C-alpha cells in the first residue's frame, strides 16, 4: 500500500495540500509528484480579468471588456475551526510578505483588520436590521436543538432529507433573521441537505452567538489566489513538483479482477485542451492517484459590463470523470446527486471594479462600516419564495482595499452574489442570470438606495458611479452550492474507498467523518488523510479537530442566544 510517486488529478487546494504533506511529512522529493489540471486555482481564485479569458471554461465565451478583476466566489476563514488549513499555511512562505509564512501573513493582517459587521441584514423602510434578535419561536428552537444534539452515530437519519423537509411543519423558520443570515453566510438553500446543516451546526455552533457581526470570520490579506494558492504553487514548484495545466483527465483504466472488488488504477486518458490531442499515462504499482472528484467552479462562465454570462450545460470535468469511475465500482458515491440538478446548486456572482472610491464611500456611509467587514445582505420588498415569504435578494462583500496586488490605489473592487439566479431583480426586470454587468450594478445601486438612511440618497450619484465602473464581471456557476445538495451519506465516496489500492478522493465531494464541506478545512484535511494513508503515517498524526459541539460553555451560550 505504501507508494513513492503520486499523480494529482486537479490542482486545487486539496491536492496541493496533499503534496505539501507528502514532501514535509513523508519526506518525498517534489519530482515524485505530478499534477494534471485545467487550471491551478480551483475555487480559491482571483485574477485580473484579462488573465482568465483563455481558460478552459471561457474559451467559447469571448469577452469584449477584459479590464478590471474577477473572483468567481469568496470563502471566509475561521481560525478556530480551520485548523488543518492554518497548519498547512504555517508550512509555506507568503507570496507577498517577505519573511512571513502564509499563516503569519494572514494572522497579521487579520489582527489589524478585525471583522465586525454592523449591517449584516438590510431592508427597505428599516435600513439596518437589528439582526442580533434571531427571531426564533419555540418550534424553531426545538428543531434546531434536535439537530445540535443529534450524535454522529445517528446522522444517517438525515439521509436524503432536505432542509425544507426537516422544517416542513415549521415554515416560520424561513422568516427568521437566523435563517437569512445562515443561508447567505454559508450559501445554504431550502433544498440543501439537512445532514450538512447539522454538521455546520455542530462545527460552527459558537458562531451562533455572533452571527450578526461575524466576528469569528477571518480574512486573507489579498484575494485567496494570491494569499493561499500562490504560496502553495510557488512552494511546490520550488520543490520540483510538475504542474501540467490545460489537461482534462477524461477516463480511468482499472485493473480487471474476478469479483470487481479491487480498485486499482492502471492508466489515465488525458485531453490536452490546447491542442485537442489525446494523451495516455500508464500508472504503475508504485503510484498513488489523488483525485479531486468534483469542483464547484466547473462549467462556470463569465460575461462583462455589456454581456450576461452564457450558461454552459457541461456536466463538469471532475464530475464527469467521477461518474465514469462509478460505472466500474458500486462504492464510489453518486455524482448525479450533486451535478444532475443545477437548479439546486446554481449561483450568479459579480466582481465590480471602479476607477475611484465614490461607490465604496457611499456603501460605507449607508452600512456605517469600513471596507473589509464581511457581508451585507438585502431583503426583498415583496414575498419571493415558494412559501410566499420574503427572502434575501442579493449579498455583497466589500473587501479591504486593495484586494489584488496589482490594483491601483484609486481603484475599488467588490464582490456580490445572487443565491437564486432565476429570481427577478427589483430594479432591473429580468432574472439575475440574464443580467449584464451593467444591469447588476444598477440593481446594486437600487438595493442600496432602498436602505439609504440619508441625508441625500446614493441615486443622486448614480450617473457618476456608473461612469466610474471599469468593468463588472457576471459569473454563472451552475455547481456553486452542489456540495450542499440533498443526498445520503453514501453519495460521497470515502477519501480512501474500501478495496482501493491506489486511488484516493480529495476535496469537497469526499466523505469525511464530522467535517463540513464548502470550507478550506475539509479540502486540506482530505489531502492530508490521503497523503498519510499512502505513506504509512498513522492517522493519529492528523491535526486534531476541535469539537465545540461537545463544549458545555459553548452550548450554554448558544442556548441563551436562541432566546434573543
């Protein structure tokens, strides 16, 4: 079972983490590790727009305006829970701060720019909602308590139970400040998995007491590509790892066995996406395969200021390969649960770049907070859900500036997203998925105008703000919330499936005890587990995961918060 070479399918955070642990804990040389991937940023991205136009998913969707910056998504860190991520970052140098590790860089920046969100929820006619009042009734509290108290051994009771199913007799839950904040902080939807909600309630239970201010949120100095992925890429290249991009692995070859009960990869078929040539790689007995079997940014497409993002119907590169593997073996999960129903998982996001700080200053005035303080979500004016209830229309993150190392001092970059892209805007009468960057900017100004406390109103500056926009990049992501899709526990493969001799699954679509997905924590840990398995390092050496759900003091604080 011990291996001395590795092929990484996918160059996202999980596999790069695995490579670091192979080098530092198993004492491999970098040239023993080869990556094949479409790109090298995974879902921890951020780039000048011009650098993204030739990437695999954008090639057939040319952009007229390639100015400004784009980040398809953004994920918040949490030191208390993301212990494996922080361990990983402590092992590599920062890409931007000489003399610091990537962990020291992040901790130093975060200590100087603490999060305290003053305007987590905003509503027309009210302005900033006092969201510390969670709005729960006794039925809400009872059902949440049952989730929190459910032991790990009973988690399978929530197999194929959606959040809507779990609260089917309690529609009031979806009218609470708690739900509005939870769905937009973590990107849950009513059709998402109740099993996954339970894991979040367990791992993030201490956030219950501070969710309206997000004081537990930590941020990187710059976008997550420059602050997390680039340090990893630099380190692994210096160690001699081979990172081969513009490659899509399209098929596994498996060893034939009499009972089909041994999972051994013997070869890979790979498409060179630059030349359209097909390549073949033989996998010998000494090589382990680390496969990131799903990506939330697969099939994502970009628009620009005058064009909406065109929907790409591709099933996804990673998921397609995963599905091909499941046709050979019964115990590798069910990718269709995550990738066959994009209505349960799709988002639209936007990255807006301006040539001055007028919009930034207006947002600061309206929200009463400086840039970098997390997340502002705007409530609808009218009921918009299937239950006839109000909900969040859109959310924005105004980063500490600059958000990119090449960003000019006079420029502003901010990010926003629509969790339900088929809904219609309140100020632009079309679905978000059909909006251009210009129309999304107008919708944003409309939402800000609706909650503007005065004196004056942001609409007084609308023409100036629109003239200041360098670009606004809409991004359609069909699988952005796929990892939360309703499913059973067996629908994700184990990191090391039973009877696997050389294949590991890494990333957000691999099953790990207790870990919650959509976090850098679970991604890193999956790579760490796989690296230790194939090199004989005892699992007792894994970074210890804290269990705040078993801490009496934390549970008491959460119980008290439920009644506010």
